């Protein structure tokens, strides 16, 4: 750098302030390696250095770093033009680099050859030149250049690898083998694992070509080193495929299937190579079908088979597999529909083809002319849901299941599903399961043709939740979901309210919007006892306004605990690798914190307690709550503590447990049916009560209470010896589990699917006067109004409900207003998830701006959206009186107009 700024240049710089400023900026940016700033200010110094070739060389290097190849080439050409014959050669390397980046390989090679006539010891230039010859498939020249490079750098494994590649492409396999080995020999002490694996692979491949049996051991080393391609499962075939050795991949996959013919993914990979790389569609079909016999979960597998059938013009089978691919696709793909429509057309099924073409376009702009509005909203879940809601008709043969927001196939929805899947009456039904991850699907269900797995917030979710006749859930659906009038929705709930929930919770003065909305939408709600029959409607603000049926039945999931036979117990024990001759205890703590987002757990204490329990001569099973499990990843669980596999249900674990340790989890209620001992470990009860709230006092809990580690240890030891339930325990069982007799699932199926109310204890409906007040903001209620309207409401009075906006409580005044309103009044909370189609959004925006509609169709579109919104918030609830506190707000006016009222 310093030699650029000598003599006249420095004197000129002193005379011109602006050049001085640029020079200082140039030096500063250079010091901090800011390429953009250095380049920009160096360009400004051109008046001083315009005849200096080194100046243009530096500009070229900076432009090269900025990946401005054309600019860099322009500068280096200028440097070459200004340089003398002696120095010009030094610029050729950079010129060649630019030519390579611009795709001018022939010119680049010429400059490199000239450069190397003088600079024969520049190893990088030899390597670059060799790579260019290799790229142009001039193998012999590439070999010579790589050899020249290795003469200078004889320990470079990359050079040997590249040389071996050239020999391999010339089919000189012995020389290739030798150089792959040299690449490995020079890599052993280095960290380039990818190069090492590639070298071993090609060494093994050359040994195979050279008929040396040692290739098998070499391929074993490749598999041992592999961490990316999962070759331990797929074998060396996946490397053949990765390196595009298609015929070898086919043979290797076939050999792997001789070892394991139950692995669907190997069949699929084999089929894919035959199909997509070798165009052997008929052979590919055989292996695609074998893959799908084992695993039908993924849509692309079905599509690949359909595509093969289409290629050989077997349109009947192509239609079958395109249909099943579309049924399972998570994202709406118009191209897939068009392919199916084409096949239908080939079969003469013209009307069906037209319908499929229409479905292909449901999310397209169509004739809607506001492109900006369309692009702004079309990706929003509530919009895509609304479009699906309006497009899809209800299918009487689809049952939709969601458990704990898609975490697993579990709990009461799973118990119902497991029973239905075995019944002849439901053989023709399609069972749709919502799962966040397909990795948790039990193997036994992956091969079944009438089960479809989908993910939340996918287009498939919108499609099936709007078209399934039957909906079954134990938590909450996505917030924009609206049950259609002809759909039936069974809400099984998740458990008995040990903790306070909804309106009762310390941090939920308005209640829980999602839970209230879901319960109001449900046509069937089950509760396990009289306590929950009263508690749930009040806590979740549906008391006496819910339009569906509530029945005291019991929880289906508990049937698995009650009905477990000895064989099933030992099957689970074998999965857990435990001996049931020993006593088994199950520890099932819940999470801590006010909200799920603030989730925490005293993990150090947990580990110490687990270590203590591990000292006992028992099987110790630990199942953490899904919310808190992520906190345990950093901690090492003691070796002899068993973490059950996810596919083993908690109620199955309860079936084999001799004792349960719980804290504030409602799981202990499920265990009551066994008459086996329960230990409540309440070491932080005062903090938990303050944060979350509890519905039961300690003296109401069945079992033993422990508050220290020592008390826990002693309680477990004592109860494993003396495990007979006392009268207090049996009274709790009678109170909380009166309907849990092992037949709850059958009763629910008869009630929900067949409308058979025999042996169903349905809670009578109220005929009281129902008044709904559309309040919106809490501040719309004056403190002076509360005593008159909302304070002294008794359970046998008229039913009052209030609709609030879902906004944080802003100040003490709002807290005071909410705290003074009687707990017998239902609180319903409105969020911003109103589902609307693009056309409805347009009508909404137009009315908001102009206060009127341009056509009857626009007005009908607007009102249709609000009719749906009313059903989203209130289900089919009927009100005798609707009072709107927000007559100046279009939303509330439209909502009030489109709500259902009794005549």
C-alpha cells in the first residue's frame, strides 16, 4: 500500500482537501478491513494515481472481493495496459481469476499458462489451472497440471483427490485407486471429514472396479464415518446415489433389502433411482408400491407412483395414486390437481376433471382485480381457512382428531380412534390425525390406507377441519376455526381441574378465549363426574349458554388403564426393558410458571430427587410434561431412571405402575381407578398456589403428601409395603371416577356417532332468560353500572354473558371493574382471528371506508363473514337479548345484526 502514495502523489494530495479527505477515509477503511469503504474511497483517488498500474491492481482486488467480476476485470485490464513488459505477468493471475468467475475458461487457461511460464513455483496457480482443465473434461492436461501442483505441495490430500478424479474419468482405475489412497493417507491427521468420506467412498468404488474384495471393508469405513446421509440405515447405496452412480445404487439398495425388507424408505429410494435417473418406470412401480404397502404417510411417495403410472399411460392407476397424493398433501399444490384432472380427462371422466380444475384454483386470484389486497392476505391462515370453509362440503365419512394441539396420538381422542379403527362399521371411514411431527406416528398406523396425517396451519388442516363430519379434540383448535352447522364436535377435555383454570386462574381475569370458544362450538362435551359438570362450564364461561349436550360419562383414556391385561403389561415392560417382578414407580411432575411461555422447572432438584429414587430397589419411570421436557436436555438423567418412549401412553404406564408420584398434575385422578398408592410431592406448594392456583386443599387429596426429599423417600418406601387404599382414598375415587368402569369409550361412540343416549347421563339444559352484552373494551362499563347490572347475580337468576376484546388489562380501574363483576356471569373474549375470504376482506375495507356497499352481492358477502364470526364466538348459542355497547363500531354492529336470537 505505501508504495502507491509516494512522490508527486503525496504532494498532490496535500494541495487538494477533498483528496486528502478521501485518502484518510481510505486508510481508515483499510485498517478495519471494510471492503466497500476502501473501494469507494480508493476510486476517488484516481486523479492522483491514474497512471499507476498498482492502483488499478488494488481496485481490481477490491472489486473481486465484492464479487463485481466485470468491474474487477476492467481494472486489471487497465493495470496490464499501463504496466511494462517485466511487471505485466504479475497481473495475469488476477485476470484469470476474473475470467473464471465470468465463465471464460479458455481465456483464463491461456493467461494462467503464460503466468506459469514465469511463476513456476506458484502452487495455487497450478491448482487453479488444473481445476479449469478438469472442469472442461480435458483429463490428460488436468492430470499433468495436478502433478505439477503436487510436486510443489506433496502432502495436499485435496490435490491427490482431484488427480484421482481425473484418472477415474479416464477409466484408469488403478491409478485412481492409488491417488484416493494417497488422499486418505494425507488426511488422517486433519479435520476435513467430508473429503475423507469422499476419498474412502471412491477408493472403495475403484477397488470394486478393480475386482478387489477389500472394497466391502472400505465401504464399511464410509458408513462408520457418515453423519449426514444415514447410511447406517440405508447402506452404501445412499452414497452411490449421492455420487450419481445410479446402477450401483440400484444393486446396493436391492442387497440392503435382502437384509431388511421392512424398511419402506429403502424401497422408495430404490424406486426413485429407477424412476427419475434410469427412466425404468415399470420396475420403479414395483418398489414404489412395496414402499407404500409399509408406509402411506407422505404425499410425495403417492405422487411419485402416480407419475410412474402416468408415464406408462396406465391412467386408471395414475388417477388412484394422484387422488391419494392429493388427500395427503400438506400444501395446496395446483399442479397436482391439474395432473389428476388431465388423467380424469384421459379416462373420459370429464365432469370430475372440471371439478378438480376448480379445486386447483381455490387460492388463486381468479377474477379478483385488487392484486395488492390479494398478495397481502392470501398467505394468512385465517384467510386460507375461510376460503376452505366456503369451498369444501362436509364428508360424512371423515373423522378428524386433534390431541394436545397436535403433540401426539394420545389421550381420549386416541382411545376413541383406537376403538373405531377396529370396528366394521367404520372400515370405510377416513381418519384424519393432526400431528406436529410425523416422527411420532406409531409404526402400526403408517401402513393403513384410511388414516391421513396432517399438520396444524397447513392447507390440509383447513381442508379437513372444514369437511370432516366428525371432530374430536381434547384441547383447542386453531383460533379461526368455526364448526359448521352440520358438523358434530366432541370435546373430551384433558383432565379434572386440580389447578385453577379460566376465570378462576390468578392471571386470567377475562378467562381463556380459546377454551371458551372451543367449548361453545362443541356439540358434545364429556365430563367425568359431578364436580367437573359444575366446575368446567363456570370456569370456562359457558354456563347455561352452551347449545350442545354435556354428559357425565368418564374419560375414554382411562379405559386403557382399567382394561390392561397381563400380556399387555408385559409387552410394555419389554419395551421399557424392565422386570415387573420388581415394583414400579412412576414420577409425573407438571411444569412451573404462570404461563407456558414463562415455563420453568427446578431441574437441579429434580435430578437430585431422581438420584435418590434410583437408589431404591424398584423400576423408576420418569415422564416429564412436554412443556418442561426441553429444560431437561442440558441435564444428565441418572442411568437407571427409565424415560418411556413417546409412543407408550401415560395411561398405559399407569396400568403397570405400583405407585405414582405426582405434584400438581391431574394425572393422579386417572390412577385412582387402580386403588394403588399415590404420593403428592408438594415441595413448592406455596409458590405454586400463588402463581397458578389450586382447587383442592391438601386434606382433600387421596394418598400421602411429602414436602421434602426425605419425606418423599420415606413415603415411597412405606406405601410400596402397605399399598391398600384407605377410606379417604376410596371416597375420592367414588367422587372423581364414578363413571370410569372401562366402558366409557363404547358409551361415547354410541352417543356421538349413533345418537344412542342409553346409559348416558346427560345434564339437563337451562331455560333461563339469556342476555349477551357486547361490551368490547372494559372501560365501556362504568363502575356505577356494576352494582345495578352485574354484581348480585345468583346461580338461579337469568344468564348474563359479556363479550370483551382480547386486550391486556391496562390499569387498576379495569382490574377493579373486572373484579367487581359477579363470577356467575360468563366472560367471552374476542380476538383478531376473524376468518375472512379475500372477497370478504374487500367488502369489509370498502364499508369501513365509505359506510355503504356498491352492490347487494357485496353486502351479502359482508354479512356472510359476520354470520361465520358470530358462530366462531358463540357456536350455536341462542340469546334472548343482545345489547351492543359499541353502536359506533362497524364490527359490533355487524356482529349484533348477524347473531342468533330466540324468537
